[in-house]
C-alpha cells in the first residue's frame, strides 16, 4: 500500500528551514514518497520595515536553537538587515517545480539549495540568475532549468497547495500530513524538531501500523 508524506512549505519561511532536517529524514523512510506543496508565504514582492526584520532575526534564533539549523552572517548581519531585501515566494516555488520537472529526485535538493543560499549565504534567491546558479549547483543544466522555470505552472500549484492547507486545517508553514492509501493522518512534526531520526522512526511506525488496515 502506497504512503505519501505531503509537505506544505515555503522556501522563504524560517520555520520551514528549521524543518529541513525532518524532510530529509523522511526521505530515508522505506516505501514513503514525499510530495512537496509550495504555499506562498509571500504571494507578492515584499520589502519589510526594520521592526519586522528585527522580529524575524529573533525568531531565527529560536529556530536555530530548536532545530540546529545555521543562519549565516551574510544573511543575519547582511541581507536580513538590508531594507532593499525582497521576499517573494512565487519564483522560488517555481524553481522547485522546474527542478522536479527535469528530475523528480532533485526537487528536495533544489529546495535545500534555495534555503541555504538565503539563510546561510545571504543570496538574493528571488532573482532568476541566482535560482539558475543554484540549479547548476544541484547538477541541473542551466539552459534546461531556465526553460522549465518559465514553463512551471506555479500559480495553479500554489492554489492547489492552499486548497490542501484548507482541507487539512493547516494554519501555516511548515505542515505535514501522511497519506496511506485513501486515508490521511496528522503529523505532529513539532515534537521532533530537534530529533530528525525520531521523526523518521515515527513515520516508519505509522506506515507499518496503518498499512495492514488497507
């Protein structure tokens, strides 16, 4: 019986960056597919006032403490404090879709590449040139990726992701839900924030527990 972990994310969500180790732990679970759903935390290009940027800086510190994820100086002391920084989810989600279209196995790697480029390296990941650079770093052909980026059905994808969020009652990002056959099961990922191996084991246990019923 097939099992799928639906991961509702946004590349420019700090809490999703914190959940990156959980997503990769899930990728190591046998007989489990991972389906990515980009939900667009920043649906329009957005520049943040200083107070909001300072608030995010404090939130990032909590995320780091909980997850062990590193926020680099080029981001924390550079990009985040730059009033010209633009947050815009659409191009980053399109980049994940483009990578997936070229090679499904690279989708999660592309998401990781975008997150680390933003949160560690302080790069402007909403820009097409930066996204193409990240795709090349993930082993994709630049020209093929650029074409796929322009063809990505990003608006329809975001709408479908939003519908899924409403369906499962997700209040924000990240959100996980486990589908086994036709049944859907909640995933309390927060309790595993600092223990990805335990998250992997929990998912494996859920699959084994529920699979016989189907």
